[in-house]
């Protein structure tokens, strides 16, 4: 079996006799991911007979079934299961508990499924590498998160805990998701919590100071509904301010997303 092509496996009793182990990228719309090459190279370099699979999962239960299989070696969790996977795991490490989202699942020595979060590392690294100096130029300045799903939790952690940004603007089409995000932020120590601000109008966005660090956490899509068009207009207003910073879009299909194109204007 090739370890450089996208594959879809079906769980069966024959797996129990197969000595190979599998790593999974589990989510929706994952077959295009190029991470498979990196993960297979790392596994082979470490001497593990593991193969990485871009595994389409229509439901979170589908992902859990692969993770519970005896051939499971590790899992990467992506949209839209970074929050919904949590109740199905045996435990979370302190970081995933604080962040409120899980993007990696691994086996403990006791064979339990433990969730953690490494998204914040990628967010932090990308934002720092995008500055002119390579330093933390966004410290103390406002930041912006586009979206309020599972990936936004890691963005909050990276911007607040690691980069020391000031007020964090949140733009999202769903008010309830933003309220959930704000509620989850209460897991941080009282007296030192991120300052999240739900920006709800273009007029409000026009009055705000320009954000320096900007993180997109939503799929690339054409805005159609009233809520989507409103959120898109707010983002455009914040991005066209004179003071510029650094923009990271966590969506990597297509390479040049709508948010990236807005940021280049």
C-alpha cells in the first residue's frame, strides 16, 4: 500500500491481524491535504511502520471508530470536529482543557485516547514569521479572529497567552458561536482573561483601532446569507485600515482564499 496517496479504509475484523498502524487526518474535506507526505516521512524516519491516511469522516462518530481501532497510532482532528470530538475521548491534557478544543489525539501508556492541542503552535509560528522583523510586533495591539468554531479557540490562546495581544475582535456569522467562545474563555485564570469583543456592525468596525494579528479560522466560501454578507463586510472594513499587520488564514484550500485576497487589497 502506498504511503503517499490519499486512501480510505473501512474498519473490519481483518485489521486486528494487520501489524501495520495508521495515523489519521479526520474531518470533512481532507482528501486534498499535503500533510500526508510530511507525516509519513517523520514516521519512517523514527522507524515506525505507520501510514498516514487523509480520512473523510461524515460524522464525529466515524472519526472515533477509526481512533478506537486496534490499528490506531495517532490522529489529527480538523474541521468540524475539534470541539465535538472531546466527549468521545477518555481524557484531555491541561492545554486542551484550557483551550477548549482538540486537534490531536494520541494513545497513553494505558491505551487511553487523550486529546491535546497543537494548533496554537502553528498559529504563533506563522504570525511571527510573517512580520517584517520576525519578532512579536503585535504585542499589546488589537487582534482579529474570523470565525468562532473549534480552531478559533487555539487562535485565542496563541494571540492572548503566547503573543500578548490586546483586545481580540471576533467576527462571525453566528452569534451563539461567539457567545460560546466567550464563555469558554472563562477557563483562563480570573483576572487575567482574554478580552474578546464581538464586532457586530460595519459602523463599529470603522471606529476600532486596526488589528495587527489576524487569524482566519473558517472554510473558504462565498458569502450569500444576510449574516454572511454582514460578517464579510465587517472583515473588509477591518482589513482595509491604513495600519497593516500580518494575516494568517488557517484554511489552505484554495491556496489563495477569499480572506487572503481581501488582505492583499
